[in-house]
């Protein structure tokens, strides 16, 4: 019986659910990453005063960080409705918010046209991107994991995580193709706008797929049992503060690593190491392929040995990688740079694959959308929002070894939080998780 007392609804097929969770996050991360790439290549030249190139890059990174501060707000807003009215409708709204903001960036006037209004409009669109992604990620993870059979939650939960490397490949691939097909003058005049505008096609496909879904079994069961709470965010802070804290800190190093490997590495590689973007981007794309390959591997390991244990082992490896970062990346040789990218992105896949399931599982169904989304997006503030800025400042002042120390320190902090999660919140290890393990 359903909550309404009628016959049970027909559930979405596993393939449709997994495809919907994958394509949604692929679109969201494609939108997000084209901004990240443009923040290095395009925006410093077109949306900020050109008198000081280094200052323009830092100002561009500042607008990049806005989305991370908006993401917890998006998590709270969309999480509220996701826990109150359902995962499906909320996911559709989050996708539209993100998509419209991205398309708008593609038609913005530049600094040469409207002056200081240009970066303000860019910041406003970036805010919309952050709100949308704040609501997207948690819902996509729940769409997958709440439809998963027993023993396969990490495997199902890794499908939305695959959207990150796929979206990155599509975004950087599009910029690489445009750079090859267009002259620099054409690219900066209008070519850079095409990926932002073209995302409208992907948004339409994502909406079409998601509108064909039914609600998740876990949410329908919570409705039937009258377990929904009036204000989910209040429930999270009242009853699950420690879980929110450890989940947030436990995801910080993942964000630090990723934005060092993407935004910072692209900027440093194309400036201090003197690579052209057409040379560095293919190297980065090879690394991202390893990111994608390691996600399903990590999910298999996590379903076998536990989410926390998998993340703990990976985080220890990330600390070691931090101390090796300076010598490897700083060598400047193509082989050294490629080794740095492959190692870093492989670790990224191993930490990112089980992360969604590990953050979502411990929260009760009634506050799971809000709780998991808040933990993930608060980690984004502390781990990612200023990571490119901090890493660039450290590298300029103390060299690449300081960037590695920054990663190692963040990973050590995350390790402490993961050890706390292992003690009380990993269902595979054997500890009870109220309602989330049903």
C-alpha cells in the first residue's frame, strides 16, 4: 500500500534511475566546470580590468568562490522541499536553476562594454549556479542510493559521482576543440560563449529524463509512515549535529584535492610552467580519465569493506601525495606533469566514488536530502571555494611544496573526521544507523 492507500506505484527501472542520476550530475558539473575553465582562460581578460593580469586572475577566482558559498543555501532550500515534497520535483527545479544561470553567462556583456556591471552580472549568474548545484547533488545521490538493492548502495551511489569526470571531460573538451578550430581573436570575441549556450540542449535532455521518473521507495515509505518533519534543516541541527560536522570535515580534503588538480593546476601549468592551454588541457583530460575509471573501482571496494574504511585508506594516500606534489608537478617535464595528474586524479576517483553514499546513508530518510546536501556543500565552502586562491597564493609566495603541505594538512583534518565516522556511522562495518540502513 502507498501513503494514499491505493495500489503501489510502478517504480522506475534501475537503468532509468541510474541514467537519470548520471545525466543530471553530468549536466550540472559540465555547467560548473565550463565556468571553472573560463575563470582561468577567459574571464580575467574579458570581465575585469586588464591593467594587472595577476590581480584579474585572483578577482576571477573570487567570483568562482561565490558558488561555493551559495551551495549550502541551495542545499537548505532544495533539501527542504526534497525532504518535504519529494526527490523528483526538487531535482527538476535544481536542474533548471543551474541551467538557466549557465545559459545567461553565455550572453553577458563584457567589461569593455558595460564596465563594472559586467563582473557584477557574472557574480549573480555564478550565485545561481551555486544554488542549483547545492540542490542537485544530494537529490541525485538519493535518487540512486534509495533505489539500490541491499549490498549495492555504493555501486548505485557512484553513478551520480561519475557525472563529475564526464562533465569535466565535456567542458574541457569543448574549450579544447574551440581553441583548435578558432583563432584567439575569434575565441575571445564569441567562441567562449558557445559551451555556455549549448548547455541548454543538455538541460532539455536532463529535464525530459527526470520528468519520467517516479519517487524513490525510501521517500514513499517515509510518507506512508508519516515520518516527514516540518522543517528538515531544524531536525538536522537539533538531532544530527555531530553527523553533520564529521560529514562536512570528512569531505573537505576531497574538494581541496579536486580544485588543486583542476583550476589551480590549469592556471599554474599555463603560466609558471609555460604550457599553452592546447598542450596542458589534453594532459589534464588524461588525468580525468583516471578519475572516472577509479570511481567504479572505489565503489566495489566500498561495498565490500565499508565506506569509511575505503575513504580512510584513500585519505592516508592523499597525505603522502601532498608531500610529493611539489617535486613531481614542479619538475616541469611533460612526464612529471602527467604523473602528477594521473596520481592526483586517481586518488580523486577513489575518494569521490563512495563519498555520496557515505554522507547520505547515516541520515534518517526524513532529513536525508537536507543533511547529506548540507554536509557536502559546507565541505565545498571550506575545501573548495578558496582552494584555487589559497593554492595560487602559496605557490607564488613559498613554491609548489607549500601547496602540497596545504593538501596534506587538509587531508589530515579529514582523516580525523573519517575515523570518527567509522566509529559510529558506517553500516557496512556493523554499527547501527537509524532508519538509513533499512
